[in-house]
């Protein structure tokens, strides 16, 4: 007599259970090797190699200092304009490069996704983490510039690791949205460079938040990078007091972007192999 085997129905989890960050932790070695691969590929067969990490902020700092530096005079915060700009450029370049690279990371790993199972979130996460090497080099450049300029170091530098973590989460929150959308709509790859250009001028990188009138300041504070850049500038230069209001808004917006982005990414990833 034959006994029918029980039918087992496997369905994807919904809601917050679908995130399953513990699974991502089990694949942490994969995240590490993907990030290491991105670092190696980025500067392979380049004449200057990692020197580009130094040239990018230095050249941008020189250009903005010539255009907006007003003859090399100090800013209202009492620091040279070049240092003021560099303190904003270093964290901004990390955010822009990490977001731009991670936005197309899922489509860029088509062969891997279609053949092997692993948490797809590992791909944009690795792309975001890979750019931490550039951020570390940039922060080292900032420290050297401060030493040359004779700017004293203070206890506010202890806030830098927490700000780096906040910026990583901000880049990841935007990246998971863009990378998932890029699978469905290939227009994303063309829109991201334009988005980064507009976002740059909407962020107080070459100007201070206090330089804006009251009319635009509340709108600019909604930008999650506003509080991050202002806090980085305070931590590195020790100028004035931290913009706690802007930083609080940044924390709230980053949390919203990250939570909604993770849910959307996990919802869409079940169709990645079919659509990609």
C-alpha cells in the first residue's frame, strides 16, 4: 500500500521577517570577498592607482578655492576656505562614489545572481563597504592638511567613527533603492550621475549651512547628507557647535531610507534572476 508523501509548500517570508539579516551575517565572508574584488578591480591597469583617491579631492578643493575662495581668506568659522571645502569633500566623495557604484552593482553581477544562491543584499553592501578604503585615505589626507595648516586636534575627532557609520548607512539606504530599481528600469544608470550633481549642490559642501537664508534652510535640512557633512566639518575642524538639529534630521531620514529600501529590495529580489 502506497502512502502519499505530505505536500510541502515553500513560500517567501513577508514583512520584516523577509530581511533575515542573520542570513546575511552567515554570508559575511562573501561580502568581504566581493568588497575586496571591487577594490582590486577599481584601480587595476591604472597608471596612478590609488593616487586618484588623493587627486580627486585635492583638484576639486583647488578649483573651488579659486572660484569661491575670495583670495584665500578665512571663512566665518575662522579656518582657511581650502580646509573648509576639503572637510566637506572627503565625506561627500565617499557617499557619491559608493552610491554610484552600488546602484548598478546588481545588474553588474548578472552571471553570479543567475547561477548561485546567496542573499542579494550582499552585492550592494559590498560595493558600499569597498569605498571605505577611499574614505580612509581621504580622512588621512585631511589630517595631514590640518597638521600642515597648524589646526589643533581636539576631542571632537572621537565622533568621526560614528559619523562614518552614519554615512555608510546613508549610502546603503540610497543604494538598495537604486540597485533594485536599476533591475526593473535601466534608466537608473543614466539618472544617477545627474542625481549626484544636483545632490552635491543641495549639500553644504562648498558652503556652510549658516550661509543660506532662512527660506531655504529648512528644505536643505531634509537632505540626509546636510547633517552628516556639517557634523564631519565640526569633528575635523572643531569649528563652532555641531548642528544637532540637522544631524537629528539626518538620522531620521537615513533610518527611513534604510528601512524602506531594505524592504523594497527584499521584495524585488525574488524576481532578479528572471528580470535581469
